[in-house]
C-alpha cells in the first residue's frame, strides 16, 4: 500500500492545495482520486493566476470577452466552471464516504474578510451558483468571519474556515459550529446536513515566530535559548488544537447533538509546505497524522510524502504535554502568540487580496486584448 493510501487507514484524509483546469482536463485529478487516495482539493486565487498566465483559459476568455462579459463575470465563470468539474469528479467519493470527504473548496473574495454581511451574501451566492453538494465555501476566521460562519452553518451551507493561527481563534470556530448545530436542533432541523472543516495554518506560524526568536536571541538567566524553540511553535499549536477538538467533540453537549446525526467539524492542517529549507520537508505532516483530521498539502509535499514519508498512527496525540511546555517556553522567551496570530491573520488577508487582485489584473489585460483583437476568419 502506498504511503498516501496509508494515511487514510490512520484516519486522516489528504487534500490537494491546488486546483487547475489542466489537472482536470488531462485526467490527472481523476487518476489521483482513483489511484492515490486524494480526497479533496482547494481552489485559490494564487494558483488561478498562474493558470491564467499559462494560457489554459485564453480561448474561453476571448469568447466571453467578445460576448461583452466584464472581467469579474469572466473570472467567476472560469473559476466556477473549474470548481463544478472538480466537484463532479469527487461526487462519487462524497457519496461513498457519507459526505465526510470528496470536497472542493472555493473562497469568498478576501476583500470581504471584515464584512460579515458581504461574506454571507457571497457565500450564499457561490453555494447556489456552483450548485454542488460537495462544495465547501472558504470563509476566513476573522471577527466578522465568526458571525458569518455560525449563520451560514445554521443555514446548512458547508464551510471551510480558513486563516486560523491560534488556539483561541480555533476554539471560537468550534463554538460557532456547535452553536449553529444547537440552533438547528432547537428547530428540529436536520443536523446531518451541516458540514465544516477548520483550517489551522502552520508553516506561516513558524516563519514569523522564528524571525522574532532571532531578534530576541539574547541568552539570559531563566530564559530558554531561542534556538531550541525555532520550528516548534506550529506543530505544538496544532497538537493543542487537536486536544481542544477532542474535548469539544465529546461529553454531554456533543452527545446531545451527535445522537441527532451531527458530524464532527474536522481540523484541517493547512500551509503544510516547509518554507525553511533547513527543516525537514514533512515536519507539518508526519507529526500530525491522526483520526478525524485533514491535511491539505501542496504538490511538492505530496510528492515528498509519497517518496519517503513515515506513516505512524495517532501521532497528533503524542507529546501534547511537551507541546504545552513549548508554548509556555515561547511565552517566557518573549513571544506573544496572540500578537503573532493577529499579524499572520492580517498578512494572510493582504496576501490573498494581492493574489485575488493580481488574477483580476491579468484577466483584465487578456480581456482587453481579446476585445481589440480581430476575430479569426
């Protein structure tokens, strides 16, 4: 059995952090689903912008531009079309897994990250526009996002909560999920229709914390050496988040919902490609294998895991006390993880917005060229 397939025997699903038309049309996505155990995929503006540069969409852009469609309309048609095709490829898996896996994620505009009303409006629109039961709408875990998340889940719209960098934010997402279920339960509505994952971003945490540790690298009595803490914050945070997950989805409150068909809101490990070349290339995969989890990996990380990954069951539950000590040591060293999370959230929104706007600029240029280029005879 391949290492990728072994992940599923440990209770973890792996998803691909990339969706492209080339992958869909070439049959590669279908092959990965059937042969390599791929159980989900996410679309994002960054990869879409790259696909635009590749020329995969040129013919469609020309046709739509000459029909008078705006840049925003073309963007939406192309991206939604890809997502629909991907959803169709995953639909059998979605049904076979009783809607646990087989999802495609599509994010709302990052310009709406602090606009709860706008986020809800766009999420509802995407839900109707894509018209596939295995679509997850990505909503960022901002303050405004929390308000939108609970309401959208209450309405039965599947949600992938993104840009989570801290334990308090993750626990707030869990609370939003449970509250949405309880609201539906009070109205005797189905709970089995409610689906969600909560995406905890990892490598970005270590990158920023490591930078801060280097700036604070002044050994003094009673403070741990910063070098010993580098590259430790993200995995430690993920292990503590998983402990919170297990605590929240057990006990009387959860049991009252589970008996009515409620599903777990699985934690999803995101940003799992190693950014620092001096670190192990699978440092955000191997220690986080465990039941009821998802790991969304970039292409390079998937290839690395297939080549030399070590599959050991329930690694996520190992070393939790050590993880708690690591977080304590970081605090003692002068690292405020609340501030780290705040900065990463805002940087993440800015980066997503830049990618989103960049894709629109690229598309606008192609649209203008198509409008002014004479049609082929």
